[in-house]
C-alpha cells in the first residue's frame, strides 16, 4: 500500500524530519486560504497514486492566493491516468541550494534492508545508479542488528551529520511501519542551509497491514478505484485488469502467467484474470461471479488443474453458477486432475465440451475471440 | 539420494492441529514421509492420527530427534514458530504459508544464515523426492515418479503442469523443490542448483522461473562460470506480462527496470541454458540433454 505524499509527510514530520509548512485542500477556495495563511509563494502538489508527477506536468507554482486558486481550479478538473485530482497539498516553495536522495528499501537479492544516499536528488535514482554510481552510498543493513555505529560514521562522512540523523529516522520508520520503501527525493538543503524533506514516499507491505490498523484506515482517504481487485484480495485471490477481450479464471500465479503468454502467442488478448488459491465448489462459484461482474469480455477461459481438490466438485460449482446466472458469452474449460472423468461428464451435461490439453483450450478460446 | 529431504528425514509438523495441517500430514504419511511428532502450544499430550503432539519444539527434541520441520502455522505467528525451530536446532525448515510480512521473512532468513539452518519458502507447496518416498508439503504426489531430473520452481500449479508432462513422457525426478513465490525466500535458485550439482541422483536440472527479481540471473551466472556442470534447462513464465503489476506472486513484478524477461533470457543465453517458450517444449529440451 502506497501512502499519498501528505500522509507519508505527516508520519515523517511526527518522527522528527522537517517538512515544508503547508496543508491539504479539496477545493480552490481552500487552496487560496492556505496560500494566504502561508503568506509566501507556494507549490501545488496533486496527491495521486502515480509516480513522477513532475514529468506529467501537474505540479504547479503560484506567487499569491489568487494565482493559486486559478491554478487549483484547473488542476481539480484534470484526470491523471484515470485518477481524478481530488486532493492538493499546498506547501511553501523552498529555495533550493542542493538536492539529495535518501531511501531505505529491500535488497531482494541480498534479502536485507538497504540504505541508499545520493548527493544528487530530484532525479530518477535508477538512472543515477547506472550513470553516476560514485554519487551513491549503498549500505546493506543486518535486520537483526539495525543501523550500526559504523554505518552512521560512514553516512556522516559521505553526507554530513543531519543526513545521518535523517537516515536513522528513516530506517526507524521503515521498521516500525513494515515498509517496502521509504524515500525522500529530494532532501533539500535550502539557501538558508536548512535541511528538509520536500517529497515523501512510504510504501507499506500489504501482508503486514494486519498489525497497522491506523495505516489501513488511511487508504479510505483516497479513492481506491478497483473494487473487484479489493474483493478478490479479501479472498486472498489476485484480480488484474488487462486491455483485451478474453477473461481468465485460473489458479496459481505461474500457471496463470503461462496462460496469458499462450493466449498472447496465439494472437489473442486477455481482458483480465482471477488467480485463485486452491478452491472448492463454492469458491469457483464466487470467483466465476466476480469475473463476470468485473467487465464484459467476449469469451472466457477457465483452467482447472485439480491437484488436491476435485474436478467433479468444481464442475458442480460451474454448473450451479450457470444455472443461477446464465452467461451469454462462450466459455472454454480445461479441466484435469482428480476425478477428471466425473468432472468432464458434468460439463458435457450442461453443454460444455471440456478440454484436457491446455494448448487446445487456449487455441479454442482465441479462435472464439476473433 | 536426493536433495534436502530423503528416507532419513524425521519430520516435525508445527501447527499440526489445523485443518490443512491434519489433512496434509495424513497425505505425507501415506506417501511415505516419516513424521515423528507435531507441535501445537496448549495441545501437548494429545494425538493427531496417532502422531504425538507436544507444546514446544524443545519438548520434541529429546525423544523424537526431528531433523526437519514443516510449519503449517498462520502467517502472523510464522516468525515465532521459525525462531523456535532454530533455537531447538532444527536445520531444515519448510514454510508453506503465504502472506508472511516481508520484514518477518527477512528476519527469519537472516537468523537462518546465522545459525546455519536452511529455509524453504515461504509461499511454497513444499518438496518431494519420489525415489526416497518422502514429501514435505502439499504437492500432489501422483504427478511425480522417481528419476534423474532435479526440478526447482517458483510456482506450484505451474510445476504440476510441467512435471505431469515429464512423468507422462517417462522422465522421472530426483527432487522437486518449490522455492516459493515471495520476493524474499530462504533458498533461491542459485543455492538449489548447487545442491543438485552435488547430488549423485540428479542428472539434469530444470528451473521453472518467472518474471520479477534477479534469482534466475544469479543461477545462470553460476552455470556460466562453470560452477554447475550438469545440464540445465529452463522455462520462464510471464513473457507477455505488463510491467508494474503484481502478477499474483508478490515476487512476480517488473518494476524500475528490474526483473524483466529480457534480462533473464539474456542471462540464460550467456550461460547457454536452453529455455522453453511454452510448457509443451520442456519435455523435448529435457530429452535432448539426456540423449
């Protein structure tokens, strides 16, 4: 779960990292009011889920309250990558002397936290790591020990005492909130030699939200557009929306990706998929329902590899669903595993010709979609 | 022989009283796995299917001498259960649960390195060594036969899909290891291929990988350097997956230019590892390395 900037900044500020003075607004009037209270040139930052807002051109500057209100009125009418702008963070503009980059994230290869500091901030860090690795300090952290005295000395030497303090605070936030990424880009040294966090990223591991009820609540402050994905998640399933016209119901991430590949290779195009855990009769009924509800597709592929569950009970689930809610698109089913013969019989009984070979089922569904 | 688990495995089941644990304990035992005890705090003194249940792992150690443990405990308490197994001195630990907090997994993996234990998983269907009649986890054993191919995979059902084709073609397996679908796991491909390299029962290695992370690249590098001399073939899922979407496995995401299919295919090409484009090509590739 990626917090919005203003939510992350609140946590950073509460932990002792200075941020620019400002507040959030939901109307141009509020923007005007906040600008007038700040009594200084401001920056208007739409609070969105997308990254790289600067490049998208939606960060605006204003010198006075009326300029701010005009700019805000325009911003509130913009939809950025399907997300309407509803909240704007209004902050005092800072005079920049130097920009740095600071982050704590997970080194998936070394399987430990890593602290990254760059003397050049405000830029794309992946790009910088490739082009100018000498500007970077990367420290692997032993998660059982945390940041050590030795680490702190290294950071102080590289970027100074205050940045070392920032780094310690950031690591503490990373641990306290079960973060996958805590990032300040840029950390700004102002012309008055103050060091402040001008941006804030806090991305929290979804599997840890059960122990962060206060964070899970923050999600409600911004609109989560994908209700189907939300509902799938509640069952520990994955729902992903894609641009094509073949809906897919499958089980297991690797196998589902394989099916997407096979469809694409055959010239078809997936509309979406639900990847369920091992399911039973009721489970497939529900998953079927969710997929039909998600969006209209031209056809649907259901893949069942019953290792420990049973084809016959899954076929019964499908039969029951189709009886309750007749579906007007052609459905292709591949079904193998335990009680395969019995499952196939049930499907034939409701007029569906079952497939045993995955490739043949994919070919069929792609043919229908064309 | 085989890797990680064999006929000498004395398995402990932590969290044995849960429904899934009971069910799979029965299936593991029917397959031939030697299950010596179960643990469930508060249920000490009871039995599950004739298997004695103890309150703590320490209580089990003296009389039962388990040398491996499977953890069927909820994600929320996984860290505590794993640390308990470490402290009791168990060196092979299989974590089947998914949705374990990433920080907990990092702590578990770091602690395992410290005490010299091996973690398989999390988010894995487990492992199976057909010739040793030993399975630890919930892989459906009917798709596996004894043989010489060592299989390592990030995904459960995809492994069944591919291994069932090998089995149909008469190609058996030494050990199949589900390494886990999470972005942080205990034993990545690079360590599994080394174990297969040193296992006399394994003649060739099949890696079933997917987009996301750099585990496939790291294993390929070992092959390229000549540290793995047994033939290796691979299959990769997610060639057509769009970037920035978690494709079911939290580990399967292309983000910030990392974990792309191109990077993996390049690494395999440099190491001269043949890669199947579709599951249907895997059997042919494996047959080729054996001929």
